[in-house]
C-alpha cells in the first residue's frame, strides 16, 4: 500500500480536517483517504464543456412564444447624446 507525506499543511487546514473527521466518526487519516478516493472517482466522470454546463442549468426552463427573426430589419442604434 502506498504512503504519502504531505508537508506544509497550514494549522487551519489541519484543524478543519480534524473537525471533519470527528463529524464523520473517522480518524483524520481515514478522512484524508476518503477525500482522496472521492476526488479520484470524480475525475473518472466525463466532464462536459462550458456549453453543456450552461445547457444543464437551463434545461428545465424555456419560453412558450416564438422569437421573431431580425434578419433584414433595420437597426436603430441608441443615441448617447444629451
């Protein structure tokens, strides 16, 4: 079984890991193993692109009317003069 040594972990990170381990009823070492397992398993899931993520956010929303085409229509730019 592989072993890792992680140096220069800040006191705040260590304290948060200890609290998380205590909350989950595990030793700090087992909590870190669990975090590493979860992180590696998440990487196996296929990642979608930006468009896929945006489409997922709006998948259950939509419009119930037609959007008119603007092709061939004259554009009236705004005036910023006072």
